[in-house]
């Protein structure tokens, strides 16, 4: 990657590797997130999403490769760069011995751009208890407090690891709308992981789908939305010999079957080019099905 590309990247990972107890979780993974991009990170449980985010932030040290944040080595960030980052980890238990109010006061003292008025407004709107020990809060309340902590420091680099998982639908929408508003007002770079595809669609400009140890695919949100899932059936010998181009992905779920992702704009011509003896059935089940295909 050129020096210019490195300078433009808010987050950069090159040949990242990480193993735990001899098991490779991330293997020779490259990723670049330009400034101002909102990237949604999807993947099955255990695919390595949380590990990747921790490597990009310097929370974990890679076994090989390197990670940069705004051009600085992730594990050796300057105080100035650290103050630009808002991070919501997957675990909601932090500072569990403090009340929410004490924790926010402590954190704000470390961030020059922290906005106590904005933080107070979020707590009021999202009904965040501030005078109860964090350990006694419900998981959903802890999650709200964790998001408030990250947003209230005024970051322009946001990394959110499944921040919506413990929230009810109304609260999830409130957080999504708040993130949308922040990105309209200033060029916030966002990486957000989730298992809920629908939560990412109104928020993210790009999606990256992780398979074990690697990123299986990454594209603009519009590219994923523009795909249709189809099933092609027929004699296995015919299926094996057929060229499915311009399909985006072809999977063999069983004998005499192929599951194929095709661009909606190519679907009619692609159907017409199918040889006699092969039948096509469209299964337009939405973005969840499209994403799931890349995880298989």
C-alpha cells in the first residue's frame, strides 16, 4: 500500500495474524478503512470480528502484520490520536464498581473534546441510570451507558463491537438515528459489527463479511442490496460443466443443486442463457439471505 493510501486510511491492517492456543483466528488479513467511511462488519459467531477490531485498535497485539490508526502504530498511539477514538467493546462491564455518573466524569477528564451537555442529553433521552452502580444495571442499561460513554467524548473515529445486541428495537433505532445524525454533522469514521443485518443497512456505506480467519467479501451496501439469491437444479454433470458467469457467488449445497447470487440487473439475461435441463428458482429473501450465503 502506498504512503498516500496509508495517510488517507483511518484504520489500516496489513497481513494481520492472531492465534489463541494454537488456533488461528485472524490469518494474513488486509483491511483499509478510509476516513469518513461507515463500514459494517458481519460474520458468524467465532469468525474473528471482535479480534479484528481489537487488533485495529491496538487492544491486542498481532502475532504478525501491523495495524495503524490515522497513520500511527495501533499499539503505540499518541494521546492526541487516542482522544479521537470512541470504542464500545462487546463486553458491557467496565468500571463496574462506579456509578454511571462517576464513570462518565472520570472518562471525560481524559478527553479534551468531551461534551458534558451532549452526554447529559443522551442519558436523559435514553433513560440511562446514572446513580446506580454499573454492576447492578441490566445488560441493556449497561449497553446504553457504554454507547453514551463512547459518543460523549466527541470522537471522529468510532469502533462499535455489536453495540445493539442487548437493546430493544426502539432503542436500537434510537442509536442508529443518533449515529446517522453525527455522521451528517461531521465526517465520523465508523466501524460497527453486528449480527443484525437490518440495523446496518440505513447506517453503513460498505459491508465486510467475515469468514473464519479472513474477510470473505467487501463491497458497497448498494452492491449487496442489488443481489438476488437463486437456486439452480438439474443433473449434477450439467451443473458441474456450466459456467455460471456473471454470478457473484456459486455454492453447492447438495447433489444436483447450486445456490447462486446474481445481480438483479443481470437476472433476466442470465436466466435466458441457462441451458435446457437446468431450472432456476429465485428466492428473493432480502439482505439477510444474501449476507448469510457469504458466511457459509
